[in-house]
C-alpha cells in the first residue's frame, strides 16, 4: 500500500536532516520491506527497522510503501563469474519457485575478473556528497533554474542567473530563522516557479487569515496563489467540498474554465472527485497553488501503464482519470499499442504476458503467456489483426489475433535482449533493435534474417553502448541513443538488399551513408520516438536527466528542449500530426507537451510508481 502524509501546519523549527525512527507497526507481514520517500529521496529497510531513515525535509508529502520480497539472488552468485563482455545476467530464486533473472551492463573502469568492489572511503565520500546535495536541495534548484532560464530567455542570462543565486543565498540564510511552514510548496515539476519568490511569511499569512473573519468549525481558510506567489482568491472551503466544486468557484477569479485549472497542495495535483480531507489537510489556514493551462492539448485520450500494474485512461482536457484497467496479476506494463477507433489495447507485461483489452468495457478479452521473460516491446497491425512482440529472453514472435485468440505463427531467436521493433506489414518484413545496438532484419514470409551493425560499431568506437533505438522500417534507417547522451542517425540497408545469416562469418553490409553522431544530453537516452520523412525527419528523445529534446536528424539541429521531469524519462509517445507529445517518468508523472513551442500544457500525477509505457490519441 501507499500512505501519503502531510506535514503539520503548526510552526516547527527548521530541520536540515530529518530522521524517522520506526517505533511500532501493525498488520505488516513478516519479511516486508518498508520504503519511505521524501521528495526525490527514497530509503528502504527490511522489517523490523533497526536504524532511522535519514531524509531531507521538504514541502512535499511523505510517502510510505510496504514491499514484499518476490525473489533474490543465490547466496553463491558472484558477479565476476557471470560477466561476459561487460554484460551480466544474474539468476534469481523466486519466492514461489518461478524462474527469474536480471540482466545489466557493467560500466566504469575496466576491472579484473575477480571484480574488486569499490573502496570504503570512496563509497563514504559519495554518500556524503549525496547528503550534501539533499540537504541544500541543489538538484531541485539547478533543475528549476535552467527550466526558468529557458522559459524566460533573458537578454543577459548570466545576470539573470546571478540574481537567482543571490536570492537562493538569502533564502538559505533565512531558512535557519523561519519555520518549516514558510517553505515554498511549489510542485516539483514546476520547481523553477518557486525561484521567483518565497512563500508568504508567517506574519503575512496570519494577516491574510484575519480577513476571513469567523468561519464554520472544521472549514478551511484557503488562499489560492500562482506558483509565483500572486493571490488569485481567498475562499472558505467546507470540509466535504469536492475539488471540482472549488475550481468552479475559481472561474470568475482566474477567468479560466474549470478544465484549464489545476490545484496543487504540497506538490500533489488534486483530482476533481477528492476533498481536502482526503489529502489529510488539517482544518484551518491552507495555501493551495493554482496552475492555469489555457492552451488546448488537442489530444482526446492518454493511456498509461506503470510498474504497479494496470492501465489508466486520462482526459487530457482536464487532466482527470477516466477509467482504470486493473490486471488480475500485478505486473508492470512494459509496452502497449492502442486502436482508438475501436478502443482496444494490446499490452505486454513484466512477467511475459500479452493481453488484449476492451477499454470501453474495462474488460480483458484475451491473455496468454507469450514469453518466458519480460515482454518489453510490441508492434500491432490492427487492420489485419496481427502483432509482433519482443522479449528480454531474445525471442521475437509473430502473432495472429483474429477471433480474439492468440496464435503464434513465427519465431525468431536473437539470443540478445530485444529493445525495439518496427514492421513493414504490407512488405512482410520486420526490423528488430537489439540491446547490443544491432538491427536485425527478419522477413516474415521466408524467415530470412540479416544483421546490420553500423550503429553498434559507432557506439563502440565512442567507448559507450546503445541504450535506446527507433527504427524506420520503410526507409531502412535508425536513430540510436547512447549511454553517454549522444544520438546516432544511420542507414542500415539499401532498398531490397537483405543477406541471409549463415553459420559462416560474412562481411557486414556497408551502409549507404556514414552515421551522424551528435550530443543530445549528458545522460543515457532510453526513450526515443521518431517522425520519419523523406526530408525533415525528427526525433523526440527522453533522457535519464529528466529532460526531453527534439532534433532534426539530417542536420543534427536541436529544435526544442523541454523542461525537466523529476526522474528518468522512460516512456514517450508523440502525435506528430497534432504537434503534441506525452511523456511518463520514474516519479509516476505525466506531462503533455507542445512540440512547436516546448511548452508543458498539462501535468498529471498519474501513478505512484514509474511509468513504463504510454499512448495518446
């Protein structure tokens, strides 16, 4: 379960390092793992918790998760013995006897086969560095500063940043003298807004509360402010009043329709069908932040799948949840394809299942265990009801979906984790992006295969590895994202040229053009979507640094950069015709973007766990 706790509204002394000591617990099964999250920091410990949780205090809710142990490594597993070319597949012992494994890549300096661990002093230094950054909230400040810089675009950016640094220094000094209740409550996804002004002081807040006069017992004296601290309205809110009703009362003050108003408390978006009591807000004075979204999202639906299992359908106009499609077995949704005309979705999961759902009825029409390991990518031909699925076990399977049943009509074993798929359905040829950077061509009719390694070779020459890929099945080209933040745009096959793989080694096919390499980010690029055209192809990429960027592939020109998420960007989907995109990240947050301006149109706290797949239409 997940419990959300608000901070007390009473004035408290400023706390630099918050320590939570678990005194007692009731109803938690033995062997559980208690996970506590405060803002961007998460700490975990098996029960009983002998040591306190050390966390940074903040204006965000405290989240507590109780986790169960599903599997673990064998006591005799040695990392060095499992290494092969820097890739390690670690077998796990499932609690229910199920076969499990984790595959990862070892980076950093070259080690001996014994794989000596990191030294104690170095590990302590890293822990101290993380503690220092958390104490002063430097990650949030720097992310917010650059987001605000790109939004404002001042003539003198250095003077602009110097002013913000000066303000931050004043706030740091003042933080030692003021109570925690005066800390800014801006949403993490809009951290840059909080740089413009501090939250109201206690004196000014008390003065504002006096203007309400006498109110019914148990009611809220609510002050509604923008992220920059400008007051919109002051309303008395009844304990059971819905957020949707509060928004309707704000229409005259904001000159915006209800669908364009979003309310935040302590960084959490408040859904229309909830009350302040549901969010553990204590009766009395409260400051709520208002975000106005005047731009039309143009999208009709957003479907998200997350690590906790199940899918959620959202209305982009008001950022409200419409439906939830729960799985009978909790397993992360790793890939999905949606037919919005018939409101059907085909999805694949962490435990290797493939399921067909009727979104309108919230009903699972058909389900099958498609792979022995994670089924991580998918491509569907809805017109002819056929699909292609790929897995970390290295298999790619062709499926017939007619009559709402799943029948496997072809298998290709790659022996390498499958990262992405692209299919030319009329031409009956698929292209498989492998985790090692190779693109494999698979003729669905003749079963002939061929490998193309120009992208993988370029990555090796740069001393890095491929972390993500998007493939053009018609134009025989691909864009590969690398662990070091570079993009590689390359052509892998001439039209009609496909050589069969044989046991005898053969010379790799020469690409028609030399790969183009350019720096996109300074962190790994794990999610990429591309608009393929004869001229002017574009790629939208998401990085582990929490930001997105849009690129013109032929010239390597950056067309737009997008404000940061708090967490890795693991899922992206773009509607190129409408110039809109949606992204989902590690913190469970969904954002809707205008591809032309780079503006964030909506922010939705969609899930409590990382979002692994997303579709819009």
